[in-house]
C-alpha cells in the first residue's frame, strides 16, 4: 500500500514495487508548500477525476497512476474501498493526490500539522 511521508520540505508518495509497476511511475515527490488542503475521506472513488493515462484501473478495485483531464494531472494510489486521503495542491506537478490509507485521519493530521509549522 502506498504511504505519504514528509521528508524535509517535501511530501512523498512512497509506492510499493508492485504499485510502481501498476502506475508506470516511481515515487511522487511534491513540495509540502504546494499543499492547499488535506482531507480524510471514507471512500476514495468519488474523488478520482479524469482519465487514467498511464496506470492501472478497474473501477472500485484499483486506480493507480496519473489521471488527466481539463484540470491538469492528478495522481492516485487507490486499492479497494475504504479510508483515503485527498491532498489538494497548487503550483505542483499534480493538482490532487488520492491515496487509500488504513489510518487516513491520523495521517491527514500529521500532514496538516507539518504544513502549518513548516
């Protein structure tokens, strides 16, 4: 499962080896200063937008990779249903990151605390 980690002044989406293959992409590193908001949600699927290109997708099962649309680019690492983080960004390579995570509420708090103190 992907994890979001704060490394210095960056927010990094760490992907497993399998997820890197699914995404056709490596880890995603974004400046923490680009984070506009972080929200823990019960279900990631309503927050996905655009078309997968490149990546892997089966509705309500897996969505891993870049998603493109008129908004620009988002990145998703979504497996199954359940809790997720939705990170809105501005001035970064991606406009939104959506990642399923077992402890989304705690992780959202950690990221929000880091961005307000950073």
